[in-house]
């Protein structure tokens, strides 16, 4: 998977961390379609071979916990697109602060430092809507920063990683970086799968006992990938740009998933107190057995705390970047098609 272009004017070279992830793989595809050369950091070459079959790119095997181990691959890079993060396991029970801090905070710090030493001067950082907070029902924009004291461990790690980026800009005046804040990403290429993809699979396989409480900001990973590319071209240094998508409750989202998968949507509402009870029981199980669970105490608390705090204002991203969002129906259709084509669901 190498790119041996003989062009007199070679295209720009992008380095994408988290290359096989839901956002990372869609970003790789968008960049290649736009004519970029791509060097993608992956932890699993086998997963990369499956994810990128037929695509022309360079694969670098490495881990954000050991940035010096892949630092040589930053040589000659024009722009780093940083999508890698420790996330999913942090909501599957137990305490994960050390891992979150090592990957999301110190990993970002090391990546910036080694990119700088390799001559890279442009950096697009994947932040999160987790760094923002408003009152229930309030329309939230990029200025409404969350107090880290009002954050779970994952949210806090993203707040601190943003500060690392901004601190690097302060100490390196000729370095350029900007931040893109995704919502709850759905879409094709979810090889993990993520919690979003697992929700789709659970509906399709009739595993959900009812409709959980909570609201989310649903966005297509391809739209977030486009936001990152647009941020490189049009974004301003040190700015945040929301790519959060559409506010939806689970009661609104599940029927659309059911429609896309061709099954009947669950209708029985799961009370919030019941969600807390399940989360507490699962948390005890996870801590005793050290095995992951689908609904941890951290997840139950986050769903409750963030309910109706998922309305985000895309005005800045639309105005400055020209960002547009596709419909949730289109996203779910393509997501389900990908799951079926790759054996996650029977046709």
C-alpha cells in the first residue's frame, strides 16, 4: 500500500493517526479522493489490510503510547490529522484514567513535539463536543467550554488534550493548528464497531430490550472527515469548529435505525433509574471480573448528565469552512449497507 507518484508536482502528504477507526478510515478515503498522498498510523496491519483493500496509501504500524516508535514516519509530512484517541474502553467498566491520560494527553503532546522536530508545521486535532457544555435545551457553540471539574474521565482527557494543543501554539508561533469537535459519529467503515455502530447492530439483531433515555448529536463520520480537510484549508489558527450534527433523542433515532435495517423498532421506554441500576450492577461485575460490559456506571451517568445537552450550533463551521451535513437517513442507510457487505449483518 505505497504511493509511488512520479508527478513533477507531488500532492501533499497527510499523516493520519487512528487510521482504521471510524473517523480515521473515512478521512483517509476523503483525502485520497481529493488527491492527497496518505500515510496512516494503525495499530493492526491486519485490520488495515481489511479496511483499506484496493486503496493506494502507506501504512505505518504504531501506537500513540509510543510516539518515538513511529516518529521517523513524520518526516516529509505536510499536515498531521490526529484522530486517534482512547475512548471506547473507558465506558466499559472500571477506572481508565491512566490509560486516557497516557494516550489522549501525553500522546498528543508527544505527537506535536515529534511532528515539530520532523519539520511538520500544520496539525488538525480531533477534539470533541465533550469539551463544551450548556444548560438543558440550550444551543451550544464553541465558546461554551466545560469546566474540567464537571467532566468524567474521558471528557477531562479531551479538555486537557485541547490545552496541550493550545499550549504548543503559544510556545511555537510559527506552528499552525486547529480543532474539530465531532458529535456521536455513525457511518460506513465502523470496523470496531464503535458504540454508535453497536447500537445499529443491536437494533438490527433485536438485542435492545427497550428505548434508553438520553439525547445525542448524531453526525456522519464522512462529514467530520470533510470538516477536518476544510479546517486545514479554511480554518483559523487555534480555533474550534463544531462538526456535531443533529440533536436526536434515542426515541427519535431508533425508528430510523429500524427502518434502515428492516426490523421493528423497540417501543418500551427504559426509565432512567433502571439505567442507573443496570449500570451499577454492570460496574460491580466489571471491577470484579475485569471484563468489559456494554453499559457501565460511567455510561449511565453520562447519559443522564448530558440528556438534552446535545444541541450544537453549526453556524461558525458553516460560515467559515463551508461545512454541510448529510441526512441521518442517508448515514444510517450507508452504515447498514457497510455492515451487511462486511458480514456484520446477514443480507
